[in-house]
């Protein structure tokens, strides 16, 4: 298939590479052109100057940018992807956004007879690189299988949640759960080090018990070593938790722990860690 990919960041670049390796002809657009050129040198395909150019002639257009405003910027308007898409094509968004903007973009896409899928993902950079992301998709029943055919190139789990917007609501659940896990993990590992325990031995034991988690398995060592210059950025997590808090207000849910963790991430940003991996919560404990 002819595929366009918009947004070659930490997450977008490896997913686009899986699509190219999976046999699709991939045209890329990135706001900072140097990243697009680097991607083409490494994987093939070709780079163009606007999302609209990328989308022309594409069977499916994939987006992976930062937040609601970024999604609008690359999808809507004269240079946006929708302006270049043909009726019958599919627009897939891997950005984590509000459910409201997913519904808004889905409605504009439908006017041009373009299918829309909100498809946020979990699994970190390693999940993207290994083709093992877990995708929560919100899409009309008519487009479920069409979207799934592409996701096979880079996801180990694709679970259809319901109509457009439900993928993003599910991602909020994922981030609420991750925030609590990371806060507990930060405290536990800092406690282990201060107690004079060998963290490797502690993790070897508790990682086979009830405290096991993806974060424990994939982040304990870098947390203990205070290495955070990679992965899922704190500032994106703060955006996600703010979306979850706003949605909680709308639906009458209560998120006391999540809101506390959100404040702690603001402190990490104030330390200069806005681009650090979300496991950097432990840095607040390590400095004292
Ligand atoms: N990284 C992860 O592990 C992970 C996990 C789950 C979900 N996510 C979500 O996936 C999305 C992308 O994350 P990421 O880690 O890949 O972020 P990232 O590394 O910061 O990349 C963001 C990408 O979006 C582009 N972009 C941002 N604003 C734009 C705009 N207004 N117009 C055009 N392009 C724009 C950036 O272009 P430039 O190169 O020009 O800056 C870059 O290509 C976020 O919504 C994040 O919450 C990420």
C-alpha cells in the first residue's frame, strides 16, 4: 500500500520503519526536515515538504505528533493531511490526544469520506522498535479490520475499544495506571538503595512476585543509575495526565494519586527534566 507518515519523533520513526519494512511504500513528512532526510537515508522511501504532499495518493496516512494542537496543525487546513487525502483512504492517529479532538478530526475526515482511527499506543520506545506496541483503537466498525491490517506490522496487541474517541479514553486509563506504578517504583527503589540492599537482587525477587510490572522490568536499572535521557518524555506525560484530570472532572471520577504524581512531574520539569523519561520521578528522591 502507499502509506504516508507524519511525525518522525521517538515513537513515530520506528513505527514508520516497520511499515516500510513490512512492504508498504512510505512517504514521510517531519516538521524538522533533517529528521525526515535522516529517516529516508536509513530506511528508503521519500520525504516531502508538507503533510498534504505526503497524503496525496496514500491509502493510509499515519500521524504521530505531540498533542491536540499539533494534531490539528498537521491534519487540518490547506497544508494539512486531509487536504491531500482521497475519498476511501484511512487516517490513523497514534498521537495521544483528548477524546474531543479525536471526535473533531474524525468528523472532518468523515466529510471527505475518509475513515479515522484514534490509535494511541503503549509499550515505550522498545515496544516501537521491536514492533511490540499495544494499541487501543477507537474506530467505526466499518474500518476496524482495515486498520488492523496495518497495525500487524508493529503491534503485538490491537484491541478495538469502540467508536472514535474510545482509544484516547483507554490511553488515559493506561497513563493513570502508569503514573501510580512509577511513583511506587521510584519510592521502592530509592528505599532499597538507602537500605543498603543490592537492587539487582531485590528486583530479581520482587519482579517474579506481585510487584512485577512493565516499568519494573524495563526501567529499574536506569532508575537506579539515574539515567533518564531517553524514552517517553515527562512533558508528554504531563499533557496526558492533564487530559485525564480534565476528563475525570467531566465524568465525575476522582484521581487523587494521579494529581499528586502530576505535581511531582511538574517538579521534574522544573529541574530541567521535561524531556527525560517518565521513570525520572525517582530523581526527586535521589537529590535529597
Ligand atoms: N515515546 C513514547 O514512548 C510514547 C508512548 C506512548 C505514547 N506516546 C505519544 O506519542 C506521541 C509522540 O511521542 P514522541 O515520544 O514520539 O514525541 P517526540 O519525540 O517529541 O516527537 C514528536 C513529533 O511530532 C512532531 N511535531 C510536534 N508538534 C508538531 C507540529 N505542531 N507540527 C508538525 N509536527 C509536529 C515533531 O516534529 P519535530 O521533529 O519538528 O519536533 C516530532 O516529529 C505523543 O502524543 C506521546 O504522548 C509516546
